[in-house]
């Protein structure tokens, strides 16, 4: 029997999505997250969307300058919207300036076609562009002079210097909810980050990723397993559900009550811990909590849970 190609971590970590948009609040929130003992800070990414959103790598550079310890990550960076040589340059620089703290979560997007049109990228090519871009990133992060001839991107020998501090470049953590994303994670990724996913689905997704890694004969891979969870901590579950559904409907411009009930982390801390334990049993080793509530309120309520969250495994 072939060995399991996905080598999971033996400890639980917990990160927070940066929801602040204003300069002073970003600074204060980033410093507070680090001070309270969280392990990572994450940001979302769109070029254009239904709601205002800061450019992800620019925001992470700001967060990196305000912190010293926490890892920083994109959850997720829409890789097909940019040329991979530019992405390689910016992420290498960010890894250097952050002291080697960058995790590059990547996805293909597509839920907002106008941003693809604005970037001159056919939305139906996003999967192919993402797969090839991952190959280009790894080449350019080597620091060697390399060229590339592919379906979507071609260029002569160039070198990206300075190269990232992390050996081989930042971990590429693949996000998505469908079969192509699981194939991409298993064949090309250093990890997987879920989105709108139950604990049961998470285990099924990891099994699919494992199968694709075996098919690709990758051998044993130190593999990061992240669970992205929209979160509201509230003693009243029904109130938390209503707030989550309303907020997500505003963000994504579609009804969200059923999805919020199935996939969000809602309610009392003890109930949320049970749900996180289910994810840990399914293979998740890092929780990326995206608060749908005031950042300060979320941090005050969640920080006392950190030791219990790390003990759910």
C-alpha cells in the first residue's frame, strides 16, 4: 500500500482574517491579533467586487510592517487575474520584507465576471491560467534565470531577485470547492484551504486531494490543511445566524441563509469548539476565522478560546 502523500502537521493553529479597511484600524487590529497570540493574519482578494476591498498583497505588506511574528496569508489570491511574473516579483518581495512569513493561498475566482473582463482575462481560461501560473511562480522563485513557453504565458530567460526567503518560495495553498481545485491542490499545491465547507465535506475533499497526489506520484508532501470559516460568536445562535446571512448576502449579492447555517461558525464558544474539533478530526490543522462582527468584539471573545482551540486535536 502506498504511503499517505499528505503529511499533516501534529498541532492546531488559529488565524484571523483582517476585516478592517481604514489605515489606523488595520494597524491596531494587526498588532492586537499578534499580541493576543493568534498564529496568522489573512486577507481576501478581488480587483473589483460587490463591496470595497483593499488590494490583498498591498494590505499584507502593511500588516507585515506592523507585526513581527504572525504568518501572513491570502485567502485566496485570484491568480488568473495577474501575470505570474508580476505575482512572483511582488510575493518574493513581500516574503523578504516580512521575514519569510508569507503563505500564498490561491484560487481561480469567477463569481464576479466583470473583474475578469476589466483585467482582460477570459473567465473560462481561469483554471488553465492558474495551473500554469503555479509552475511559473516556482520557476521564478528559484532566483535563477529562467524562461517559459506555455499555453497562456511565454517569456525569455529572466531572473527574479531577490528571491523569497523561504526555500522554494512561499507555500502555495490551493482553495476551491470543486473537483478542479482538489486536483490542483493534490498535483501542484503545498496545502488546501476550504471555503463554505462542512467538516464532513472537508474530509471528503482531503481524500480527493490525496488521490490526485498519489496519481501524480508526488511522494510525501508536508501539506498544510486550512479551514476558512466565517464566524460570529454570540450566545444567541439565531441572532448570529441572522447576522451572518445578512452580512454575507451583502458581500456576495445573493441569499445566504442556508449556506450560513451549514457552513459558518456561529453561536456560543463551547458550540464553536465542538465544530472545530470535527474539522480537526477531518484533517484541518489551521483555522482561518473570518469575523462577521466588529473586529474588537471578535478578538475579545475569541482570544480566551485560543488554548482550547489548539487542544481540539
